[in-house]
C-alpha cells in the first residue's frame, strides 16, 4: 500500500515548482528557525497566506519545507550562541554550545545536520508505512496516558539538570507554577492574574524562553570578560566521519524511534521528544558520563528525536485529523484552507495528494541536509562577529521576536524580567532549562490529571487500571529510582569481590 501511495504522487513532481518551492521553504525555515523568537510555528503561520494562490500539492511542498527547516534551524542558534531557536532545541544546547566553546562549532552543526536528516528520514518511512497502526494506538490514549507522558518528561528533568538534582526539581516545580497562571483550564477561573488582563491567557513560554536563554546569555557575556574573546572555529571537520556516524547509529536510531512515537501522540511534540531522547542517552549512551561537557552524542540524540517528531506529528493529523503539535495544527489549517479535510477519508479520496505529502517531506529532508552541510561554514562564522555587533543584534532579534508573537508590549516586559531572573540564576549555577520545560509540560499535566480524576470520581486507581497508563508510571519510577537501584545492585558485587581478594591475600 505504501509503495502504491508513492507511485500515485510521483506525477506531481514532473512540475519543477515542486522542487523550487520545497528548497525555498527549507531555506526560509532554517533562517527563521535559527533566529531567537521566530519560532517554527510562527514561521509556518506567517507564510500560509503566501500559499493561497498555489495548488494544494505545491503549497504543501513549501509548507513542509518550512516545517522541516524551522525545526532543524533551532539547533543553529542553540549551538552557536546558546539560544535555542525553538523549544525542541533546548536539549541540543546542553552539549552543542560547549562544543562551540571548544572551537568545534562546525563539527557540532555537521553532527546536528546528519542526525536531523537521519531522524527525519526515519520518520518519513514510519509515516508512509505504519501511519494507520501508530495512529490507532494514539487514538486509544486518554487523559490518564497523557498524565503519564507529562510525568515522564518532568522526571527526566531531574536526570538532565546539571549539578544538583534537587535544583532541577525546584526549577521544574517553578515552571509548573508559572504554567498555572491564567484561566483555569477546567472552570475558567482566573488564577494569579493580579488584575492584569494580559495574564488571563497565561504567561507565554516563548518570551520566557527567549529571556532566560537570549537576554540572560547576552548579560552574561557582557559581565564576563572571558566571553568577549572570539573563539576560533575549526571548519575543516564539518562533514562527520563515517566512524563517528557508525558509532552514533544506535543513539540516532533509538532517538529517532522515540521522536517518531512521541510525535505521533497528539500535543506531545518535539520538545518532549528531544528531552526524553537526551535523558535516554544519559542513561544508555556510550558517553553518558560526559554528556553536558561537549560531546557529539549529546547533539545527535535530541536532534534526531526532534526532527523525527515532524513525521510522527503528521501521523495523527493526516489519519485522525488531530494535530500532533502546534506546528501541525497550523499545517492542518493550511489543508482546510485548500478545501481538504484531514482524516481517514483523505486516504480514501485523495491518495495521490497523500503520496505527494510523503515525497515532499522526504525531499525537504534531503534539502535540509544539503543546505545544512553546505552552509555550515557560514553558520560557524557567525560566532566570529564582533561582540559589539552581535550582542545588540541578538537583543534586537529577541525584542522583535518576543513582540511579534502576540503584538504585545506585555510580552516584551515578560522577556526583560525573565532575562534578568535568568541572568541571576546563572550566577548561582542554577539551570534554567527545568523552568522552561516545566512551563511547557505544566498545562498538559494539570489538564489531564484533573480530567482523569473528574471522570473517575476522584479515584486514583484509574491511573493503574489502564495498561498503557500503568506502563508509563512504571517508566517514571524506573527513571527516578533507576540510578539508586543500580547502585544497590552493584554495591554487593563490589563487596563480594573485595572479600574474595582478602581471602586470596590471607
């Protein structure tokens, strides 16, 4: 069936505009995705009006190029200036920026590009072959399963946070508290709005993210003299060696699988996928003890996951009419504007169009790798721009991007406050990543927790009587208690070895 779908859509690619629009979409997506504040969702939304006069297949070749390029583009600023262009690139900065500080920005971008390409290719294969199966599994998920997904993301915060685990959990809780600001999702009762109408919709996580990563980082570079020294980048190793790629294949495959599966779960998205993939790399990777210090494994895992989530997120959108993340929600609007209704009927009545989507997504992944690798030298040289030019430019991009989200000066005030707080937290070595992740996961967790308890009339047993929900809860326990249990298991063995050694000595 999948092979027939591909053949049905090949007829559209006799039109050169399919290639031109896909290439241009990827290029624009990378540029916008790498700029602080110009998120991938915003990029797609801004350019949808430009597709009104195009045919559905050509317009979606362009939009899918934007989608793929913007998700990948977020890693560029995360690696070069420690400002994730998108929330899904937060985990990339954990090792990407330390690599840049070591003068290996080109290598980091190369690994990011290849891993993103392999993750995207994997998701296209899964989308075209196993879409109905994965969509049917996701369809069975209810509020209890979403609580488990959110708990997995929150528990991983404790693992990935550098330094104290307690600080990581405190940051996560603070993020959850910030996520409760605004109207109650169930009763619409205003919470912690303090008479401010702008807070009724809650605190947007994007200005907060730009503030704690962008503004705070600029403050940090101004305050510390050593950050004013331009680090010479090694540009001779942009294309990763086959040895490195082969070594990273298990991590990339594992992360691609995680990204595709989580992307297929509605409302999960690439931010959770990259976070979980990084957490799994920290537990099972070959260089797990070095993660956070600047190793390519820490770039490959989250990038493979968040780019694999793109194809995964299209699965529920296309087969069920349920967007997998905010970006596919905008894409679904683009489909409806073209007179097409996502869902099972789309597969029955519009098979050639569905086939063109699969091929267009694959084509955008190819263009992403070509543009990423060929432009890596240019991207790496961005770091050599004088600080007197770079810092004001980043400030302007942060301010404009934050304002452009809702055309609100209130978001600019949020940006400045978050940047100041983020700078102060950096001075006491307090990681800001858990705060952002807590804000992203908070609404998902709260809404589904309360919905589950309402439907079960307050019975907590509903979370263990559903098999999938129980599996997620067991996973959470293993994530949190796993390291301690492993130490308990290993300790007796070490003692036994010591006793045997003593016996031999006697």
